[in-house]
C-alpha cells in the first residue's frame, strides 16, 4: 500500500438525487497533513463567488462546483487563491450553486 502525505482524508460526494453533499471521513495515520473538504453555498447568482473558508491554508487540492438549476458539475473559468482564508472562483455566466474546496492543512 502506498504511503500518503496526510493523516485524515475527507471525501466529499454529491448525491444528484437528493442534491446534498455527503462527507465520508477516512483515517490515514501516515503523516503531518490533513486533507479537508469545505462546502460553500452560493444562493445569489453571480459570475464571481468569494469563498471564505477560514482554514488558514493556500494549498488547494481541488474545486468541485454543482450548478443549482441543472444539478450539473460546472468548471470555473478561474480559481484564485487570495490569501490563506479566501478563494475566489469565477464563471463566464452568473449562477448559483454549491462549491466544494479540498485543502491540505
């Protein structure tokens, strides 16, 4: 089995039927980092979503966006790490939905 550089992994899944994010924790006792999922709900349609996760990390492993109207995955046009607590994602069209950030902390 491969050794991974983090100790706790939070897997975030989106259930299209219920429209809910499901968090499943997996314990990996192999290192000094934790991989954490953070969920942002954007209720007002916008081309720019400012996400204040307040986790003190700029180390983003992934961004996953689900658009409210269709429940489809959408890929942001840009992801900007503003500082250790803030990420801004932008789109060409205004939308609302849910974004999951996965960060190493």
